[in-house]
């Protein structure tokens, strides 16, 4: 079997080839899991900090915006820096940045310092995702790249679930600082393993000798599929994150007891985690595009059921779970589509830029959701409006299938160029 050429860490040789690949995949998953843990931590620490500092929760908005802005910077910079400096070096730097930045966040004393720490921390958080997906994908056979990409990206959801499970107990027993102390120390413990095992791509460029890898995403036939990929990522993130942020409020407005609202957010996130696992198996059989199409259709079906059906208390949580399963899984799956589109030299850059487009959508979505809720529509009408981006996402996937010039095996088995 022909495998992509990669150079592994200095001490990987003592492991068998199969074991070294397994170690790399596990390492990449753990990095992304801790990425998800640290990313979501600010969302449940913010209310505690607002209370301590005597501020409304809405005053935490700059910290949330800084988190998203830093992640976008990290997503975009990861690929070009990896080509110039090497993937292992950039991964080491990024993990150290988000580990130390998370530790520093525990020293925040006001909104300004909190936002500044989150900005720098999130640059590292954003960079590690495309690096981890690209690194794990580089050590598997072409037909396994898509499923590997989904597995690694699912670590974000797993990290969010882990944070939700332990975050409350940490705050209750040790205070809000403990969340950032734990979230900062754990990734730093992975630094030696990253140095030993993380793959170093064989494709590098020297400063001034190669065209920008971001511009490379628009060379020849790649241009059209890059635009479609960014549109899909943006659209699906707009929809998924609008519902993620506003579903608890919508359910309370519908009549659900307030004490059940956090459970609805957990059900939505758990649906995304389960959907990500299911997507791994589905992609191995149907390919990336067909699988994303089916999950988007499923999410649209749940939206229509919620918006047009007769809602009862006992079916609300299953519907919310289904929304997360259909929509959040597509947020994970777009990374697999990026892996399948780009050659090794552009893969990390392509994954990062698509993730950046999605992250912008994750900012726009909640803002649009809030604007629609302000119109005083009913909860069912608001959710029904989410059908619009679902239909748009389906149209983008159909256009990708029909119009993007490619070798058939690239999408069916995610072989990549």
C-alpha cells in the first residue's frame, strides 16, 4: 500500500508502523478534545465571572467575540506557517500557546484582560484543529482520510461534553479559576508526545519561493470547489449555531420549565457527538458528499417537524437531539470534505480556511437568531426559519456533486489529490 511520505517524531522508529500511526491518531484526537474543552469553558464560566464582577452576562460578549476572532486567525495562519516552519513545530507552538493562554486566563481581573487572554489563547485553539486533522490524515491510506478527519473533528464535541461534565463540579468545589488551570495544564502535558510522535509533512516551502497557499486554494479547478466548500461551511454553521445558542430560550418561550433548559442544550450537543460517530461509519460506505446530504436532510426534517408539528413535552428533547445529530454532524463533516478536496501541500490550509468560514457563520448565526426572536415570532416560527439555510446547504452540496470537476474517487473515498 502506498502511503503519503511523512517524517515522524525522533523516537517513533521504535514503534511498529501500525502502532505509530495509531499513536498519532490518538494524540491528534486528544489535542482536539482539549481544544474543545478549553473553547467551551468560557461559556459556562462567564455567568460566574459576571456575578463576581457585578456585571450583566451580556457584558461578557467581548470575551466571546475575542474567542471567535482568535480562532479564525489560528485557522487561517496554520497552513501557511506549517508549510514554512513545519507542521510539528507549529503544532508544538500552538498547543503551548493555548495551554499557557488558558492558564493566564485564570489571572483575568476584568473584561478587558479576559478578552485579551482569550484572543491569544484562541489563536492556538484555532491553529491546532487543521493541524491535527491534516496530521492524522497524512498517516492513513487515501480511502480512510475522510473517516479519520471526522474522527479527529469529533474531538471538539467530546471536549465540550467533557467540559460540561466536570466544569460545574470544578467551579463548585475549587472556584472558576480551576477550570482554566485544568484546561491549561492538560494540553501542556501533551507537548513531549507531540515532539516524539506528531508527523512532519514532507512538503515544505521556503519563504519567497512559493505562492501563498491561500491563493493556491483558488488555482485552476480548486477555485470553484473552494468557494462551494466555504459557502457550505458558513451556511451550516449559521444554522447549527443559531439553534445551539437559542434553542433553550425558544423552549422556555414555548413553555418548558426553566430548569430543563440546560438539558436541552446538552441534548443538542450530545446529538452532534452521536451524529459524528454515525457519520464516520456512513462516510466509509457512501462517501462524504452523500453522507453530508443525508444528514442535512435529516436535520431539515427535524426542523420541519418542530416548526409544523404538534409539540408535546415528551418529544421535545428527542427533536432537539435530532437537530444536533443532523446539523452539528455536518459542521464536523465539512472538514472531511476539505480533506478530500486538496493535495497534501494545501490540505492544512484548506481545512483551516473552511473552518474559518464556518467560525464566521457561528458568529453570524446567533446574531440572526436573536434578530428573528426580537420580531416576536413564536418559537415554532423561529425554528421553521432555520429551514432556509438547510435548503441552501443542500443546494450547495448538489452543486458540488454536479459541477465540481474531479476524479470520482476523490469524493467517494476521499482520496484527495
